C-alpha cells in the first residue's frame, strides 16, 4: 500500500536557525501525531547573524553541522519510487488530501512542507513529541551550569524608528524584561536575589559588522538599516547595569555560542522565552517551568504559563527590526 512521507522543505525559506528548527519540530510532531512516515531534512542554509560570530561560509557550515547533530530526528526508510509534492503552509485540509491521495493512489508521496503552522499553531501541545525525542538524546554539549532562571532577550541589531514595509513589529522593548522577571519571581515564590542568567543577541560593546553574505546586506538595507561600504554600525547595550541593576545575582551572556545558549535555556528551572522561535524550541524541550509572553505570536503549550496575568498584563508596543 502506498505511503505518505513528511519532510521539511529546507530550500524554501532559509532564514534564521531558530525559525527553521521550529518548523522541523512542528513537522516531526505532526508526523508522530498522525502516524505518518517522517524523513529528516536538516538545515542546509541560513542567513548569518551578528551574534553567530561566524566570519565565513566554512564557519557557518560548521555551526549548522553542530545544530543538525543536536536536533536530529529519526527517519523512516524512503522508498525508491516516490512522487514529490510541495506545500508552503500545511493545513488540516491539505494534509488529509495527501493522506487520501497516498491511500488510494499507486505511488508513495514525499510531501515537502515549509511551514507547519496552519495546523501546529492550533494544537501546540503536539510539540510534545519533538520535546520527548530531543530529551531522549544525550546532548552534544551540556549546560555548563544550571541556573534558577534563564531569560532570553532577543532584540536584533537596533530597533527601526517608524513604520517600514520590510519588517513588521516583532521585538519586545527592553523595559519589558525586568518587569516580567519580577512578576515571574512572584509567581514562582522566588526571592529577588535568585540566580538569574540573561542570554541576549545584543553585543556588549558597539562596533561595526561586515556580513560575508550579500543576501544579508540586502536584507538589512531593505529593512531600513544604514549600510556604508557593506558595514553596519551596531549598538552595544550593558543590560546588566542599564536594565537589570535591581537583581543582585543576575548575570548576562552577550552573543554566547548558539548551542550554549540553547542548552542553558533547556536546563533552566525557570525559563522566560523572548518573542522568538529560538527560545520557543528551548521551551518545548525544557521539562520545567516555562513562561511565554502573551504577545509571542505562536501557540502556547498548555503546560506553559503566561508571563503576566491577563488582568495586569502591560500594554506593549513591539519594535521593528531584525
């Protein structure tokens, strides 16, 4: 009997590593939920980021190799005679169309999916299949230390003032984070002097950055960043002293290695994710207490908690940028 196979279309949208991992997590989870065969397609390309600290294509390949080794889902054996189909955003209707097509057709079907969010955002608890699978594998790098609370601050290079057509508002203002940390400490009944780690993509010092990818330079220019001779002026921020001075045992890691950041977030007793796919997947794998901003944009797993109660949730104006 012909079979349906799901896989990630790793050529369709090669943007951030966190965004692509979330798609892979979603596609694998859907395959497990619906008992469909799964073929693992790793990330083969991504846009570079300042926080990656990768100066060349060779170092980017090494980074992707590390990420793919850490987040590798088991595959079914792919048969030789197979019909390849592609879908941009998978919905329940589209999925069942291909389930029926494979059941009554004569060929096996490999369905390459770019975005699983047409289904998984409505059923975020199904991400549990991905979380269980990743937790069952020994990580290539363990968290060097387990913190009581880990906070992810995703902020990009600097916010773009005013509206622009290339980037919709996406980042939480920095003033959000200390308020959210205080609220969560109250909810968890933890003292203000708890050991807290902040991971951020914000550099500690200001400087200039020359991306090696022409596509990255074009993207930054299209959004509104000023690029001169392929150089971007970026602004450093001392988060510890400027925003978190009221927390005596809080430390900040600026632009730490990608897997170190993920492993710290996964191992935390309490995790506050940012409005980011990167910390979203850490929340899926983290088996402890996870908090998600109400303005995140993706679905909340039922075991997660909101950052603020609805009655005292602050009014937040998101910032544009990348």
